[in-house]
C-alpha cells in the first residue's frame, strides 16, 4: 500500500508537498543562487553598467565627432586622417571600457537570475518547475 507516495495530487488539482505532505505546492520565483548572491549580483550590475553605458555614450560621441570632422575637412587630407586616428583612439578606449564593464555585468546578470519553482506553503520545500 504505497498509494500516498504515488498520488501527490489532491482532488482540487493542487500538488501536495512530497516532503511534509501537509502543505500544497504553489508556483513561486526565487533567486537561482542565494539572496546574498543576488545582492552581490545587483552590485556587479551597477559596477558593470557604468562603464558599459559610458562606453556606448563615448562610442556614439566619438563616431559623431569623427564623421563631423571628416565632413568638415573633405578637402584637407591630413585633417581627415587626424580625425580618423583620433576617432580610432576613442573607439579603442570605448571598446576597452565596454569590455571592462561587460564582465561584472554578465556575472551580475547570472547571479540575479531567478528560477521558477514550486514552493510548499507549509514547510517551504522547493523544487524546480521545469
Ligand atoms: Zn511541505
């Protein structure tokens, strides 16, 4: 007689907790890792977002000013070359800043991920809802 273990579904359709058999499993979303890991993740997001957003702004400004300078100096080759070099330096700087911010940003995104779970209303037992 092992029917209780086999049949975890109550007549109402709610799934009974397989651990305590008192509570019912409710859909919930929890941090993939832990609360402190998620907090650290938000910190990393803030640290990473600044240089990444700065790099994007810097890249746009560099591109606009470079194109503007090239347009202004269409008859003067050395000036156009200078604008391209300056633009290139700006682009490299923006790229390095972007990559520097990307690592904490990606790590932060991973840490703050939440997962869908079933959580017991009585004992708090959690299992993945996949
Ligand atoms: Zn339970």
